[in-house]
């Protein structure tokens, strides 16, 4: 069962269907869609509801755990941090976005640290990784700030709109995690 995780300023909790309009409002911002690998723009009506249903299904099946990031101070949903699981390899992939008004305040770093702890301690993963567009330094900064290491760059790996984008990959093995904590 997907837990509720508490950090200094956030609750990380499963998404619920009533979150759909807020998800559409935040993720429907072109500046959020621009650097994500899978958020469409324009964000279609009904897509948030379908996505939340898929999240819950994935979570029930143990394939991935998408967490709504909720400000403790305002009780408002500000973004998403998910960990998708490749069980045969005991590996998790982080994916995340925040509403534009909440950028640059350390929230993604705070949530990523919590999911790394969850991934290694509770899910017993051996590795956590993430990918970002090379043209998205904020995301690369989040990954390095939580202790993930640069693993490489894939040139023109995805087509986003009408442009081929380079992707950068970052990772943390269980050994890295244990060394970081000791
Ligand atoms: C990427 C994203 C989640 C970062 O969230 P955030 O809460 O602002 O991240 P944090 O505040 O924890 O850390 C961001 C870091 O990048 C830095 N940064 C932000 N914009 C930057 C830029 N254009 N160039 C270089 N560094 C930048 C910040 O200064 C901060 O580093 P610092 O703490 O050393 O100052 C957010 O920008 C976002 O949602 N973007 C749109 C969606 C997206 O790109 N998701 C990731 C897909 S891989």
C-alpha cells in the first residue's frame, strides 16, 4: 500500500480523483510541459482523470508510486514526484514536476530525497535513476543535489514538439546511498 510520507514542508500522498482539476491547471502550463518527457500541451480535458486512475492502478500493482506533493502550510497540491519500478532489476525511476509558482524553493529536492529514502529503505531497490533534457538544468541540479551521479548523455534521444532533444541520465546505486548515509 502506498504510504503518506511527511517531509519538513510537504506531505507526499497518493493522488485522488478530486485532484484532477488542480493537476490539469498546474501540468497544463506550457512551461511545465516544455521540459517534461510525457506531459502533453495543450493538456486535454479528461487526461488528468485518466492519468490519476492509471496512477492508482499502477500503485495497486506495485509498478509505480506517483505522489501528490501537498504543502503542509497551505494544504495545496503543488506538484508530483513519482517513482516507477522495474521489479526484475530492483530499480526505480524518478519523475517529477512542480507548478510554476513553486519553482526555485527547494521543493523538488526535498521530495526527491524522501522518495530516495522510500525507494531504498521500504521498496528495497538496488538503484534509483532519472533522466532529463540536457536543456533542463533545474532538473539536473535536483538530481545532483540529492546525491545522484551523472551517468551519461544520449544525443537527440527524444522528439519534443518539432525538436530532437538530448537526454542526460543520473543514478544512485544502493552502495552510493549507503556511502552517502554513513
Ligand atoms: C525541474 C523542477 C521540478 C525543479 O523543481 P524545483 O522545486 O524548482 O527544484 P529545486 O528548487 O529543488 O532545485 C532546482 C535547482 O536548480 C536551479 N535552477 C533553476 N533553474 C535553473 C536554470 N535555468 N539554470 C541553472 N540552474 C537552475 C535552482 O537554483 C536550484 O538549485 P540551487 O538550490 O542550488 O539554487 C521544476 O523546475 C519543474 O517542475 N520544471 C518543469 C517540469 C520538469 O522539467 N520536470 C522535470 C522533468 S525531468
